C-alpha cells in the first residue's frame, strides 16, 4: 500500500471509514485513559470529528495525515483558517482551535517530545499485516513509558473482504511486545457500517483496547 493508494481514496471519495459523529467508544472510555490535559497523538487521522472532541476535553491534539485534502477539509468544515508552519522534521503543520494536523507520512513524523496519550481508531486497521508491527514499534517510540492510548479495531471473516479496513485478531494486538493490553469493550457494529455490509461482511466486531506503553519494549 503506497502513498498513491491513499491519495486515490480521497480523490475518489471512497471514505466510508469517515464517521459523521464522534465515535461512541471514545466518549465512553476516554475518561479512564486521559491524564489531565496532556497532548494526544492521533495517527492517520483523516478529518475525524474525534479530534475536535478531544480538544473540547482540554487536550492539545496532534493528528498526522498523509492526504492534504483531508486536512484542508477538516478545517474548512469548521469554518476556520489554520495557521501554517514548516516543522523541524520537514513536514507541514496546520493549527486552529486546539488541533494541529501534520501533513505527511506518519513514519517521517518526529515530535519534539514524546506523547503521554494517543488515540487510534483508523490507523492500525488501515494497514496490512506486513506493516502493522512496524507501525506499532514506531508508535511506541513516540509515547513515553507508561503512556496510554485507546485503540479501536475491527474483526470480521477475512474471506468476506480484502481490506482496508483490515481484520485485526485479538491475539495480534495482545501478542506485540511494545504495549500491555486491556480489552475494554467488544460489540458487533455491522449495522453502522453500510459500506462494509454491502461488501459482504456479515458481522463486524469492533473492539476498544487500553494500551499502555511498556517500560522496556523490544
């Protein structure tokens, strides 16, 4: 999956993954994860409304998104003009109303200091199995020891569809060495995702996990 794949997704408006509401698992579980007003990293953020919700809770939110259209639409839909700057890692950053979105490849992102909190609803599930361990390893490098995050994944019969979104087995999440894992909630949500039901998926288990960055990740 190269960069052009995701640019095409936004160009062709194949964005069924974008929700028109704040994710209910975020609102149900975030209070058990958040630490005061610590900054929150949101990888592969798209234009999710979840970032605005997190900012409303008092957090400084830093999203990272490859496609410039998604970033522009996020701010346009809020009728705000963001400030812009070039970061020391060479990526462009836009900021308004407590939300900064860095435009570019997540693996090139180099924050000035690690984050205490993160939120991943659409990053891990967007990656094929061959890329997911590298993603989690890199994510762990951006989080302080003991830092926590909310991870939301999908599980579905893999013979029904070739992702993204990809089905992420529980043992894959629990078996990686960088984060300790606590399952918070599991729910069949296929009725919520029309585009996946139409693709032939007949059940879709959405799972919320609390991830805590291990002290000495491998």
